[in-house]
């Protein structure tokens, strides 16, 4: 057989099937020669490579790679949903929808939208792949309660309650104004009483002062008797 080629070293030398290829090649040494021995060797290398490739494909189907299985599962998710690994529990996964900020442990199930819905979802998924995976969002539960229209009775009750509240507010304002007015009137009355008391006290003081001054005036008056006594006193003094 001719000198071994690189294909022979790689495919046959390290394989368990290299024996039959070498034996098959050596069986043609004597009769075929160098030129004829190279053709069966190359054919054996090609056959061995084909067998190895088929074996690898079979093993890949039986034992798929973890990331390939995860990628296949992620491809089957509804549009907008992503599969993320849990930070608190390594090895565990959960599903998140960044647009609605919703997370869940169960795998989401996609509904069958129409043609326009499929196009919109495909566009959204394409945009998401271009942007990249979003960070793990926090679980946010949005509780939206639809506003129900009011009935005629409810509208009437609401109107009565509004009028009652308005009337109560008006009464409170009126009572407050009346209380303030009463306080002002009381203050004016007290001021008037104080002024009247002061005037009475001033009048009494003036009367007392007038009485005292009248007594002093009475002491200064000279009567006829006083004149006669004075004359007698003068005559008596001259005689002496």
C-alpha cells in the first residue's frame, strides 16, 4: 500500500474501524501497485468520513444540546414573551413579557391570531430580536376596573348627596357669619358700657369738685353783723 495520507491518519488511524480499511487496502498491494492502491484508500477515507458524519447526526438527534433545546423552546413562545433564567434560583427559568411587564412561571400559550395579527406579531418579534433581550422585569400586577355607567337611581342619589353637602356647607358658612356678627356686637356693647361708666364717674367727680368750691365761696362772704362787729372793735381800739 502507498504511504498513508493525512486523511488516512485522521480518519482511520484513531478510529475503531481503521482495521478493516487497512486490511482492505493491504489485500490489493500485490496486484494493484502504487497507482492502483491509492484509489481504494481514498474511497475508504470517504466512506469512513461519511459514516462518522452520519453517526454524529444520529447522536445529535438522540442527545440534543441543552442550548439548542432551549432555543427551540424559545422559538415556540408567543410573540413578545421571553424565557429568562431566575437569579434567585439558578437553573430555574420564568417567562416575561417586557411590553406588559408581566411575569409567570407557567409557559404562555399563544392564541391563533388573524393574518394582520400574525404580521404585527412577526414585526414585534423582529424588532425585539434587533433590540436584544430586555432585563428581567419585576413582577407587576395591574388591576384595571372598568367604569360602569350609572343608573338613573344612582344619578339621582348622587345629585341628592351633592345638594345635601352643598346645603350643609351653606349652613356652616351662615352659622360662622352669625357667630362673628354676634361677637362684634358684643364687643361694641361692652365698649359702650365702658364709655357710659366713665362718663358717670366723670360727672360725679365734677359734682364733688363744684360742692367743694361752693363751700369755699360761702366762707368769703361778709355779712352786716360782721361789719357791725368790726366797727365796734375799731371804736374800742380808738378809746384805748
